[in-house]
């Protein structure tokens, strides 16, 4: 009996030891977080140089912010880079959420310290909106804003755009978020294989992203934008972010050719980057059914809006059609540029705009929203349900293009859609309780979770911004923007007690 009891004690001790060994290893993520802060510090030197060239004293603020962010990052990187630790799925979840929060805090420093003197809540909101490529803003008077601040906003969106592409192509499939492992480099790849090829494909994606940005910038410049405007708008177009150098957004330029360049590059930004990579490299034929859904939704929305305007006896000409296509594209790609105040459109047109606000572009792109990939899976789930009603004994698998959709994917997609809807409703209720009208509450919550930018109504509509909201409401929307950008589940999993125990 004594020996048996001693054996039980030893087994219990070994179990506890394994539990301790398998606990969350915080030190493993501190070094890469430090490296990200160093990169952010280097990025702040660009607007500092822009302000120096413009003889604006804000260069000192960017330099100080750069030293603070870079110094903190260097301390974390050098202090923890040799610490032993193994990256597992839990560390991956924690790193993703922590990196976007830490970078948002660092990115908010210049907004608080420059002459525009934003509050901490406003600065954090602006930084989160930039990094998540949402495009909502609390700033007014952009036409007279210091050039460094305008450049910093564009850099945030450009960086956030390429960052989410890399996450969605490599890390999100590894973490099995929302069934996106269908978009792994090869369906047979293990996580180890994918990460072994990470450097090769990440480099190609970044070069493609850079190439699209340069091409967009050149076309903007040729069509009449100033060089400064062209650089900024190219970064925020390809990233589907939507920050502009003017309160009028794209309405500043009064140019239909510029609108069409913007439309094309917003489309490209909303495409799966792996598909673009294969297309431009001509290494293999690749077809993704979600692209068909994406353009089909745009076509239907444009037809609805044009029909609504025609029924109101508005003249329909090439300029009107261009404006409608631009607006629908800006919303569904979650870019959020504005050319006209679509808040004055007929009710059916506004309803169409609100619906495409929730959908977003394709998975593996810079855009936000539900993503067309999930729409395709939901449609297949509905078809399967109808088939079971009509032919109960028939056996037929659901398919995404040529791939079979397994049960894990359908569960993940259904869960995401439920959480997406619940987060939207919860945010709208909180905003309404805190004093906003219904239209503002619902549209602001929708644009935050979908990472779109402008909302509807007299407070956050396309002709206004988010400055009129309270600090509490801005923080609620900031959290929603982060949730939407990081696929919701990768953040909410951190709230599960079992995540920290096991």
C-alpha cells in the first residue's frame, strides 16, 4: 500500500511538472515583439525626414517617438532573444494579439505628441484604425495637416495591409482560423513545411505588394496628383485602407481617370495575394471561386444603386456610373474612400451599401469584412441542407472549387459568422446605450468590425468623421477594429480560462 501510494505521488508530481512545462511561455514572444517595435521605430524616421524637408518642427516628435519605441524594442529583443522556449499554437495566438496592441500603442505616440495634440483615446483610435486598415478618423483639416502626420497615417495602413496578408496566408492557416487552411501553400503541407517556405513566399508577397504600390503611385502622379498625394494614396489604396490627405478624400481631385485607377488597384488589393502571386509569376494555373463571388456582388450592388437613382429620376451617365462603381468598390474592399456623400442616396441604395459593408473582399487579401471565402462556404452549406431535404439518402460532399469542404471548415465558418454578428450587435448596443442614435450605432459598429471606415448617419457618415464620439465609444470601436482585423476568434480565445491553464 505504501509503495502504491508513493507511485501515485510520483505520477502526480510528473503530471504537475508536465503541466508546468506546457504552461504559457511568455518569454518566447517578448523578443519578436521587441523586433517589431524596432521596426516601428525605424518607420517613424520616414515622417521625421518628411517634416524636416517641409521645415516642420514635428520632426522632433517623430524622432523622440522613434527612440522611445526603438529603445524599448531593442531592450526586449536583446534581453530575451536567447531565452529557451518553444513556439506552440497558444504562443502564436498570444503573439498575434499582443503584436497588434503593442504596435498600436507605439504608433499612437506621434499623434499625442505633435501639434494636433490628440487625447490618448483619439490617438489610439487613429493608430488602430491605421494599422487595421479601417480608415476611420478623428482628424479634420487634413488639407492643412503637417506632412509628417499624413505620411505616418499612410505608412501605418501600408504596413498593416502587408502584415495582414502575411498573417492570413501563413499564420492564420496554421492556427486554423475560420477554415482558412484551405489557403495554405499546398493542401498537403504541414505547418512545418509552410513555415520552412515562409521566407521565400513572404519575400515574394512583399515584392508584389511593393510593385503594386509603385505602379499605383506612378499612375496617380501621371494623372495629376502631386507626388506627395500620389505616394500617400498609393499606399492607402493597395492596402485598402482609405486614409487620404484631404477631408474630401478622392473628391479633392475631381478626376474620373484617377477614380478608375483607384478602382482597379482596390480590386487588386482585395484579391487573394497568393492567387496574384501565381498569376504574375505564371508558374501555375490557379482559380479561386471567391473571386467570382466578389465581382458578382459588386455587379449586383451597382445595378441596385443605379436602379434606385434612376427611379429617383437622377441622370445616369458615365460620371454617375463611375461614381457608383467607385463607391461600391471602396466599401466592399473595406477601403472607405469617398467621392460623394452617398448618405443622400435613396434607401435601397443605402441598404445595398450597408450590406456590402459587412461582406468585404477575398481571404488572403488586405481587405476586411466577412470575406468572400466564407460566403462561398455558407452558400455551399445552404445547398447541402436543401439537398438533404430533397434527397435524404443521397451522399454528396460540399465543395469549394475543386476542394472538398470538410466538417471542420463548416464549423469554423459558422462559428465565425455567429461571433462576427454577435460582436456587431454587442457593439451597436453599447454605442446606443452610451448615447448614440440607432443608425450611428449600427453603422459605426459595422464599419469597425468590418474594417471599412465611414459609416452612415449625421455623426459618422461619409461627409463626417468619428471625432464627435466620446472617448469610451472610440475605445469600444478600437477594440472592434482589432477583433475584426484579427479574425475575432484569435483574440477571444485569450479570454478562455483553459487557454492559460493547459
